[in-house]
């Protein structure tokens, strides 16, 4: 009986190891994170938002502008910028000064300037456009809805330093 248990244990270990090795060999499907966007006049896929202005070599012409567009595509247009669950991600894109500019009298964040809903605006749709006004100052607009931004920091560490529904000086 002891020999039978010993042999059964050895066989179980060998089969278990063989099954485990087999499981490790199967490739796992990965969720696609970036969807390639084909740009006009280029055969290479680009992994940034469509409509970003590019240099002849394919590099993004204005990374600060692309940063603002990304803020809109990821948070404002889907409506998640005012969702408290997303605040830990959204807050990283703003300096403390910019976040303080967005606080109301009660200390709550008022996202209406960024959403284009300040001063009775109807809000932005995905048809918004971003224009550079000066050194690091941009306006996001669609019709009469406007929001002004100042961007600070370097590549990979951009942040919104000032934001307003009125022009920044």
C-alpha cells in the first residue's frame, strides 16, 4: 500500500509539472492600449490622437498642444473630468495653482471653464480645436465656448499652470 501511494504521488507530481509547463507556453492575449492612427501622407501608424500637427519627420509639432488635446480626449469629452473617481489621474495634469483657480467659494472644483460651460456656454464636443496664442498659452474653442490654458514643464512632465474662461495675459 505504501509503495502504491509513493508511486501515485510521483505520477501526480510529474503530471502536475507537465501541465504547468504546458500552461506557461500558451501566449496570453494582451489588451491593446494604443490604437494606431493613420495620418495623411504617411504610411507609418502614429500612436497619438488624430489631428495632431506633425513635422515632416512625423514628430508631433507641438507637444504642449498635444498634451491639452489629450486632456480633452481622455477626460473632458468623455465627461470623466468631473468624476471624483478620476481626480487622482486628472490632478496630476495640473499644478496646485491651477487647481486653486478652479475652486469655488466652498472649496469644490468647478470644471465649467475647462468643459466650455462657464458663462452660460453649451460645452465642448469632439469638434473642439486648440490654438496657440503665445508662449505656452493656448485656447480651446468651439463656437463661442472658450477656455484658456498656460502649460509649464518639459516633455513628459507637462502641467496646466493656469486655466480660465477669460484670456490670460
